[in-house]
């Protein structure tokens, strides 16, 4: 099966996150029906830019904690207007 044809399982921790007047979609996902590691992508809702973490996470909670740690350290401005890029 092509990777393009595979379905994804989204974590219940995925969703819209609002902080400091900004809003992003947090996408935490893996291939459905697997025990693959979780992937993390954050999409800025105002610009459509995104940041995708290059590393994966053993749990969806670890992925969410990586996102919240970045917000606490850099604020929502870290996501504003970003072109697609890999993060750590």
C-alpha cells in the first residue's frame, strides 16, 4: 500500500490551540492501526504556515508536551507566518 493511500489516526490531543491572541492547529498523528511513533505538526491558522517536528514521539502526550514547551519558551509568535519546516 502506498503511504499516500494509508489512513491516519489522530490523537485526541490534536485540535485548535489559542494563546496570546494567536491560534494554531496542533496535529498529532500516526498511521491508523499501528503502534508507530506519533508525529507532530503545528499549523498557523492566520498564515497557513507550519512547523513539523523532525523527530517522532513514543506517545501522543510526549508530542503534545513538546508543543506546549515551545509555546511556553517562544510564545505563539514561534508559529506565525512560518513556511513548512522541520523542528528538532
